[in-house]
C-alpha cells in the first residue's frame, strides 16, 4: 500500500518562451510562447496524481481567472485541493522561462510575492485534514522561512519530511532547518550555497552531500543535470547516471526527479530503486514541452527505470 503525500509550496502559471534563434541578451529575441500550470509543489502533485498516488496540495493562489483554472485542473487530476488558500491582495504567481535552442534555460523570471503571505498562522484547522492524514510531506523553498520552520516543527511524529531548495537565493531559507529534514533535494549550485561556499568553489559533489548531512539532513540528493545525481543516505551512497532522452525542454526535470523518488518511497521501494524511478520521471519530463509530461504513467515510468 502506498503512503499518502502532501505537497506544500508553489502553484502558479508557467510561461515558456522558446527561442527561435540564438539568444542575445540586451535586445529583442524572436520566440514562441506557451502557457501551462506550474510551481514546484503543484508539478510534483500532478506527477504523483498521474502515478496514481493519494496526494494533496497546500498552496496559496489569487482570486483570479488563473487561480480558478489552476484549481479546476488539479481537481480533474484527482488532487485534494482543500489545502489551497486564496489571497485577496495578490494575484496568482507566474514564472516565465526563456529556453534556448538547445532546450536549456537561458533566463527565468519569477513573480511570486504571493508566497510571502504564507505565514505560520495560515497552517490552522483548514489545512489539518490535507496535512495530518498524510505521512509524507514534501515542501518547497518558495515558502518563506517562517512557514517552513513552522511546518517542520509541527509535522506528525514518524512522518517523512522532504524539501526542495528550489534556487540559490531561496535555498538560504533552509538555513538552520536541515536537522528537521529527512530528505533534501538540491542541485549542485544550491548545495554549494547551502554549504556556505562561494559559487566558484571547486569541491566534489559527494563532499557537498557529506557536509549537508553533517548539518542534519537525513538524506541528500544532489542533481547535476545531464550528469545525473549523487545520493547520500544511510542505505545508498553513490552516483547515478541520467537516463538517455530526447531533450525538448529541461523545465520540470527536477520536479520529475522529486516526484519519481517520492513515488518510490511511498510504494515502499528501496532508495536505489526510488532514485531510478526519479531518473525515469526526469527523463520523461525533458521530452515534453510542458513542465509535466501528460503521458506520464506508472507502466511507462517502471519500464524506463528498468523495474517492470
């Protein structure tokens, strides 16, 4: 039986501008713009729902058309949205990405001031059913530090807390919290920042993971793009190669990785198997022009991970 999962954090609108020529900064660039639903916690929740997990989303959106559409989409997917609150002051957040000809992110722009409203007092009786009945909590660092601190202090005994550092600036919100994090997801740049090192530091990824575990994180997964991931946990300490894929858009690859690993953990898989599932979800994500591959299915993921 799978454990139920609560995803707590960002839910917004993604706008992706695909460059039609080499990107040139400081001038106009011809692009094709697509819009879709996004946000780390929301993307992970959608991925998990497509993998038939019992999942709830806890987030904050505006009282606007974008928020209405976002909620309707999640309900269609079967995600519990009882923990999604609405703001009377801020609009639903947006993230705009400029993708170059190789499918890599050239620049990202985030309008996410609404998440600053996610103060500890919001996590009251309204959110209790969405949170307390689910033994796996996934949080993202789009939430302010006070909100993250409150959640980690009040999660049920015996539950698992997983958290994504999101970006270099937002990773600093995790300072002083790692001793309450069971599973930390970070890319290499975020891991460097969390270790308090300069961005140019020459240090092995394994050593970054060691330092983060020494700060209190139970397990650490450091992603390195097409170089794969390094995993440091009680049961696994190893590098895993990325799976071959046809790159369309790297947006959502990290969220796919997180989703596959949480899916594996919820199903009682060993950590090495969960990581293989994460790599499979990541490879499927970058083959899609959306943050979540709408063709994501359990059988597809298990086959790509070599676990079917």
